[in-house]
C-alpha cells in the first residue's frame, strides 16, 4: 500500500515538474516575441499646419509607435513621451517626392565599347530593356542622398533604377530605416521608362524607342492572352513559354500599376501622351519641365503629373552694363542679345510652369530627380514669386502628392492614425530664411545640425583656370568662387565659345559639374567628376549613351 502510494505520488510530482518546465518554456518563448516598446514624442507649443490652408496655433502633436496619436490644443501627453518644446516653430506633414533615385546606388560607368556583331538585335539588357528588374535590389539605406533630401523636409520618395528605356520597376520608400526592405512602403508602384536610346545598338533613337515600346507592349498583350487561354483549357494546346521582359508588362496591361515616364521636354511629353493614347496604359509623367503648352492635352488624358523642382539658374543682372544704340551694335552683339532674351523667356516659362498648371485646375506634385537639394527651397520660393499660391505649393508637396501616389489614407496630412512623417521648421517653410529643425520619418526623429557654416576664405581647392585633355579634345575649365558659391565655364577645341557649367559642387577634393552640348544635330548632357590633387586633377567625363571617358587637368598657377 505504501509502495503504491509512493509510486502514485512520484507520478504526480513528475507530471507537475513536466508541466512547470513546459510553462517555463512557453513563458520564455512569449518573452522573446514581445515587441519592443516604441518611442513616443510630443511636439508642444508648435504652429500646426495639418493640411494646406489650415492652422492650429500653439498646438501639440503626439506620436507613438510610428503613428500620429493626437493633434490639437487640448492634448494629454503620455508620461513616457519625449517632449520637444517647439515654441514658435511650424510643423507640416512630411513632403513627398514623385520621382528620383534617392537611396539608389549608381552603377559604375562602363567604358565605351566597340559596336556589337548584331547591333540590330542585341541582348535585352544591352538595349536597356530590363523591366523585370526590381529597384529594391539597388537600394542602400546608408546612401548620402537620403540624408540630403530628408534634411530639406522630404520623408517619402518614389524611386527608380538607373538606366535608359526600361530599366525596371519603381518603389515608394520612406527616407529612413535600417534596411532596404524596411524602407519600402509600396513595391512595384509603377513601371519606369524613358525615351532614351541605347549605346551603339537598337533602339538608339527616340523613334526607334517608341517603335520598340509598341512592339513590346503588343507582344506582352498577345502573350498574356494566350497564357490565359491555355490556363482555362490546356488539352491539345502547346505550353506557352515564359518571358520575364513581357511578363513585367502584365500589371500595366491589367491597369494595376501605371507607367512612370520621365518627360522633361515638350517633345518627350507629346510622344509619351501619344504612346498612352495608342496603347491605353495608365500614365504618370514626372520631372516635367516644359508642360505648360500641353496642359489641356495632359488634363483631358487623365495623366498624373509631377513637375520638376529643378529650375534653370536665374540670370544675374549686370548693373554696370551700358546700353548701346541699335545702330552701334555689331552683328555678334545683336545675336547675343537675342540669345539672352530667349534664355530669359525660357527661364521665366519654367519658373511659372507650376502656376500655369494651377490656373488650369490641374492637380500636380513635385519630383526632385535632377534638382539639387540645396536649391529646392529657393526654387519653391521662385515658383511662388511667379504666381503659385503657397497653399498650392504645400499641397503639391503633401496632400496632392499623397493622392497621386495612392498614399492619402496614411500620408499627406497631420491627423490621428497617419504615419508619423513630419517636418518642423523654425519659420514658415516658404520664408526666405526658414530652416528645417527636425524631421520625423515613421516616428523616428532626425535633428538637423543648424550651426552656421564657417565663412569661406575665398580660396578653394577648385578655384582657377584648368587646362584639360580627354581622348578626343581639350580646352579650359574656369572655376569661380563667389563667397562660397561655385560657378564656371568650359571651352573645347572642337566647339566655339564658352559653355556655362551647372551643378558645380565641391566635396572635399572631389569636384563635379555638368553642362549641355549640341553638336551635329545631337544634344545631350555631360557630367564630369574629378579628384583634385594640388594643381592637377583626374576623373571621368560621362556623355550619356556615348559612354565615359578619362579626363585630366592642370591648373594655371597664375589663376589661383
């Protein structure tokens, strides 16, 4: 009896021990899966612009776990919130960029090669036809471009791969995060395309690109139709093959995603609209610079538009310039005057483009593809001075951009439940001296370094006249330093006259700039990046589809 009792008791103890171990194991598993507590922030005593045209004075915005949880003047601040006293500051919904390559790693330029054996039928990749590529594979969360754009108030970008013609699919990303996948809001937000031809192979002209576009789209439609028929009745029908290039068009054909076309020039925009009309796909035209003459056509087509924030440089007035009588002017002086007049008209038209779209009742956003981040606020002010209302400019950066990208359910305004993407400035954002103080992306805070930069001493490692040589030409590059603002000109042995440099930038000893060229009926953009070592430099000169070439230079010691 005692033995029986002992055995039963032992079994009970054993079961209890097993149960206890199991409980401990389950507890340990639950403990490892508990989500970490998210940070809470409260912006207090801040002027809130919840949406364009609305204002809340001396309000509070509370954020927790990446979301906005409270907005207003009578808000209870959680005990665990980090309080940011934003007295006299202004808070806006984070800005949204409609097209750029922010955070996308630029591939290394391949040197120019000889023509292939069959340039009329090259491999798809060599022809720039890789629509199946995913921009996520090229994202880098540590890219400098993310920080630079975020510092101007942008929190979201629609980004695309590098390349011409059909380089791959776009994605909408947050401008913050520790990994590429963690940055992505919407993958495959569109199929990106340009009317840029390939190097040495077909299609290498605009007309050839358009013809190839039609061919690919129609072949994709036929292939998709055949695959659908085969899926419904496979008996007695040969199995269709798989083609990743054509399959990348299927979401476009089904109207699930649009084609995102870069269309800077008026001819590009006209041709893209023609393709859309002929083939019937949904269209987003981005980085538009000459859209004013086509407003009615764009509006009637239902095309979504993102206007470029890249404006041509303003022409500096020469107060010392004296007027000559017409009879006293030489032919060259008259021609130069006419050229300057046309240039000024083009600058004025580009600056007034956003105002023109607004007057026509067009909803639009902005894209920063070719804009320099340091110029974005100034360019917005120039557009406002040209007739664009401030509320419309803000809408293009926030509510309109969110709507155009189907993000308005979670971005674009400051209200409960929206993603905590905010930009805080010390003055109204469009004021001339306004500076961004804080940016919040997905509830994570980024504080700007607002220390005044050291005053330049008028001497930079780039300043002076440089004699340069390339494989095919040579000439002079003149770099000027106007109180820290770099500019310059370039001449060439194969062209007459000086060409103005654009986007002149110096990062340490790395000098970069670009300029436009026109020769033999061809026009294009040249991008130069060189490394300066004392009075010499070496680097590369990239000429679009023509490839990259080495460039070397020596500074004239008298020009320092």
